[in-house]
């Protein structure tokens, strides 16, 4: 059994093609009817003017005035009237007496008969025209009086009637209508061909879908656009925003209506703007916005010419934060390993002293090492009651010591437990302080003089101050404006690497996210000094730019 064939609705292009064909046909038909009516009226008016002019010319002829006074007017007027009829193209020229008896007629048999039609206005000395049915059928005719001239110019001596039959007028109109019909058919054919080409292109662009399918696709498009968690950005060939979803606005920190605006006018970071406007594809590039780290992928729209770019954005902020935390944990583990190694070495030294019978020296050595290690721990724990910061400082101190750098807490360091608000994430504190200490240790380590890093952590009534200075060479003056840019490194400039990839950029981003600021200066030891101020009474979303 054959399955019933489901009839698919006609495509939008087909529907528009049929509608346009009907519309063109209706317009052409309406124009043809209007032209026919107009031509018919114009043909009648032209015929009326023609017969009036012909009759008036005959009535004004001196030969006619003389002939009507002769004994046999027909003998002189019949040849003259026929000549005028042929020359002017009218269907009849009838010259008659004031009583209406014909002296001329296209059919000589009708000469002497009474004229069929009205003559009263002409007998009163006034020319007029009318449509009347005579011996030749319905006709448009004019009747003009022949005046006697001097000495009695107002006397009517004869009447002249010239006319064109309605059939002749209709034949002329039909001839014009034939031409008009040919023109209308040609216009309809050209309009149909143009409509077909236009709709063929429309069919290619709509992929043969009908209006319902296009509506459903639009609904699916809108739903998918706002449902995906990744940011989606589409640019046209001029670098203007053609489309952006909610996630894209959030990741780029854009507000208001940005569709139609150029990308380079959105206030994004220069590196991110360059990536969005690049003609070549970009794959998994990491960029920073005001508050987030995003992974950018771009793909130019394929075609004969560059028509735009499709951009996808992924939020890398949380992953980068977790990566930073992992690096901190890895650093702490490495510090514990090195401390364990140092403890093992010291333990071997104590055991060896005991085996050598020098117990008192072994006790003095162990006590001195214990006091040295405990002093740093006591100093950190006494000054910094916040457990996350205390653990971070102890770990970083061990790492610095292993690299030959001394990490020192300044005397004004003080953070009491519970003073930091819940809205200030510990993760951001680790990001800020950890990256600054790492950069400072690396800068101080690469100098020939003894390396030293000074750290200040102080919580006041309304702000948390984090300051890290080193004994390194400092930041070159020409690099001060670029130091927080993503990927900046003084290694690339031939100087000591304070900026390492994302480190300082993440510091600035974390500070900005929590409403704080970052300042770069010169430490008393001659190196670089970074000062971060984080408000303790402002919500993170209310921050000001660093």
C-alpha cells in the first residue's frame, strides 16, 4: 500500500513569486483598461475637433458661398465635398440648404433627401457638434452655418455637416488597443522574468524554506542564542557588531545597545580589539576584559569576499583562578619539600654530632635552628590572624628562602581575624599577594646583591593595604604604562621579568573586581613596589577602575 504523500507547503520564494506575478498582472491590466478608456475618450474628442475644423473650413470657403446661390448647387458642391472628405479623412461632408435638403453626400443616391440630425443651433448662427445616427450609422458630427456675407453677413444661406462614424473611431481605438496589448504583454513578460530572477535569488538565500519554517528557525535561533552559556559575537565586514548574545555581553562587560557599533568603539582592551578585528582565524587566545578572562576563537565568514567574523567567547576566569590556586598549592608543597629536605640535613647533622660525642653542641645547633624557624612563624602568626594570608606568607617565605631571597614582614603589618568582609574572596587575595610576591622574589633573586622582599599587609577601618617591594632593578620608565597588559614581560624588553604573562594583569583584574586600585612605584631598596588598596566596605560589583 502506497503511503499518502505529504504535501509540503510552498516555499516563501514561490509564494512571493506567485504574489508578484498576480500583482504585476493586475497593475498591467489596470493600466491597460485605463489607457483604453483614455484613448477612447481622446479618440472621440479628436474626431470632434477634426470634423468641426473640416466643416468650418468648408463653410468659410468663398466657392461654397457662391455655389449655394447658384441654380444647381449640387453640381458644383458634390465634387468639392468629396475632395474635402478624402483630404481631411472624415467619413462624410454634407452641404445642405437651411431647410435640411442635402446638396452633397458620399452616396449620391442620398442627395436631395432630408438631413438626419439637429440643425437648430446652426440655423441660429452657432456651430455645434453631436453624436447622432444617420444614414451611415452612428457618427460624431459637426454642423456649421454658411453665412451670406456682405451686405447681410448674419443671414444663414446653407449648412455644412462633417462627421466621422463611430465604427471608424472604434477601429482606431482597436488599433491602439492592439499596440497597447502588445506593450502590456511585453511589460508582463519582463516583469515576470525579473520577478523570477529575484525570487530565484531569494530561494537560494532562504534555502527553499516557507514562511512557517523561517519563523520556526528564527524562534529556534533566538532560543539557542540566549540559552548557550558561551558568548557569541558576530561582526559584519565593516567591523560592526551585527549580533551578540547575553553571555557575550556579560563576558565583554558591555551594557546597552551595542548592535551596529564598531568594535574599536566599545572600550575593550587593545589586544582583544585587535583579535576581534583580525582577518585571520584566532584559536583559543586568552584575553582580559575589565573583570574576566576570556578565551577567544574567531572565524571569518567564508565567501568570495570577507563578509564578517564569527567570534566565540569562553569564560576562563574561574579556571584561571583555580590554576592560580593550584600553583600556590604546588608552591607550598615545594616549600614543604624543601623544608623537609633542610630538616633532614639538620637532623643528620645533629645525629652526627651525637655520634661524635658532642651532645652539647648538638643541642645548641638544634635549638638555634628551631628558634630561627619559629621566629618567622611567630612573626607571621602574630601579625596576620587571617589563616589564608598567614599560610600564603609562610609558604612564600620558605620558597624565597630556598631561592636565596629573604622575605620580611614590615613592622606595620597587621590583620586581625574576622576583619576581612565575606564579600572579599580569599581566592582574590591569594591571586593578588601571591603574584606580587612571586614577581618580587624573581626580581630580587636575579641581582648580584643579597635579595630581599618586603611585604606589608595592613587592614584599616575602611581598606586593606597590600604592598610588596623588592631589591631588584625596578620597572623601566617606558614600561610603566604597559606593565599590566596581558603578556607583558620585562624579559622581552631586556630587563628583569616583573611582568610574567598574566600575573600582573590578573592582579589588576582582581583588584578592580573588588573595587580596589593598583599603584606602581619605587621601593626604598631601589626596586619596584606595588601597592594594592582594597576597600572593606564596598561590594565587589561597585569597584572603580585601577
